[in-house]
C-alpha cells in the first residue's frame, strides 16, 4: 500500500507476552517527527527518546495542554525543539488539520507515530453491552484515524520516511478480555492496514 517502510511496534503489557521491538538503524538527527498522543504516557516517552537523538517533535494532545507543554519543555531541555498540535483523532477533519499544521511548521515529515488512544470509559464495554457509539469511538480513534493520517503523512514524506503504529498485541490478535472487544478489533484493523 505505501511505498516506504511501515513498521508496527507491538507492545505487550501482560507478563506472558514479551515486548517485541523492531529496531531500524537510522540517524534521528534533525528528523521531523509527529507523535499523536505525546502529551503523556508512551507517546511522551517516544518523543523524549527521539528528541534526545536530535529529532524535532510535533507534540500532539487532545485535552491536556499542560501535559503537552511539559513534554515540549522536556524536549527543549534535551536541546531539541518542536511545537504543540491539538486535535481529536476520532474526527478525520481534525486529523487532516494536524498535518496542515505540521506542513506549515516543518514543511515535510520524516517520521509519523500513530499512538493516541482514547480513555477507557469511551470504549471499555463487553460485547453484549457495548453501545455502538463506544464501538465507533474505538474504530475511529485507531483504524480510521490511522488510515487518514497515513495518507496525509505519506504525502509529506520523501524516500526513507517511517510510519509507526502503536498496537496492543493481545488485544489486536485475540481480543484480550471481553470489555476490550472494541479496542482489540480496532487495533486489529489498524494492524491490517499496516500490513
Ligand atoms: N499503557 C499500556 O499499558 C499500553 C499497553 C499496550 C499498548 N498501549 C498503546 O500505547 C498507546 C499509548 O498508550 P498510553 O497508555 O501511553 O496512553 P495514555 O497515557 O492514556 O495517553 C493517551 C494519549 O492519547 C491522547 N488522546 C486521548 N484521547 C484522544 C483523542 N480523542 N484524540 C486524540 N488524542 C487523544 C491523550 O491526550 P491528552 O493528554 O490531551 O488527553 C494522550 O496524549 C496506545 O495506542 C495504547 O493502545 C498501551
């Protein structure tokens, strides 16, 4: 589907599943990176690691601007730079707006990490009880957001660009526990898009 290398970082949280990290040797110095959901959590961790290696980072957040500012502050302390971008990834027009801002600030993009995930109460419900709104939130935030974002990112990348999708191995492969049904299905759909 995409002409450049696409990788999935499968991150497993249960003890029986070992984290599998696909490492690709490359220099990050001066690279322009966008990470959705980098205000906190794993997204922030990725942002700081890449900033430490010289990458500039577009720090995306949804509601928590203060946390996003803290991430950007830490990036600057590491000697790199970036900017903040706000959007709800469940809304395709807002996903496109992220890339408009990235284009105007960075001009182009080297790495896109699709990491944002909505809060558990927005999707966490067993199959026989889940509302269709919750199902849609899971699918929109992962599969649809990734589809829209990957197209936008690809258009801004030159040869050697990277797109990384953060999944959840037990959810994406087996569904995990019952209330994870929507997010598991959404991660599986995102993984299919990657492959
Ligand atoms: N944590 C785990 O144990 C674990 C395990 C396996 C896989 N993962 C995966 O790793 C990724 C990050 O997880 P995490 O636990 O680090 O997340 P987290 O700490 O809960 O942070 C979620 C991030 O997503 C953003 N976000 C929430 N709703 C959003 C929306 N509607 N639109 C756009 N952004 C939104 C948040 O922004 P605000 O700060 O502005 O709210 C925040 O930056 C997810 O894809 C998750 O499935 C996590």
